[in-house]
């Protein structure tokens, strides 16, 4: 089973919010690193994959939940996709669901 999480950022929102894109990337990497999930793309798109374990699905979703419940993330993200076996889910488009848990 192939899974990954990809995200990109609205540079204008990052700058207008007084954030640093380097700090944002560092914080996000640390969130996924807690579960040992590797960053496989660190360009315009930041991407993380599973490590080939049966915990990959829950580990990736833990990272997604943490990001979606972090107020600044939804302010600066322009995309957040969960991809599993070629199926793409636009998580950012579902932010209203996560707002219920804040």
C-alpha cells in the first residue's frame, strides 16, 4: 500500500501572517518525524510517505490531524492532500470538519 501526504503553501499568506516558510517547514517536519515518517520532497511541495509499516496510515493521519488543528496551518496552506494507492483526498477542502474539534 502506497501512501503519502503532500502540501503546499500560499507564500503571500505566509508573509502577510508574519511567518517564516523555513520555520513552517521545520515545524511540519518535526510533526511527521515524531512517527518516523520521512520527508521525500522539500521543494515547492512538502511531502511525507509511510515507512512501509502497518502503522503508516494512522501515523500519516496523526500528522494531518495535528496540522489541521493548528490555526496557523490552515491560514498559510494552499493544499493538503492525502494520497493512498492513487486515490487523492483533498484534506484542506474539509477544514470545516476539523474546526468542530478546535
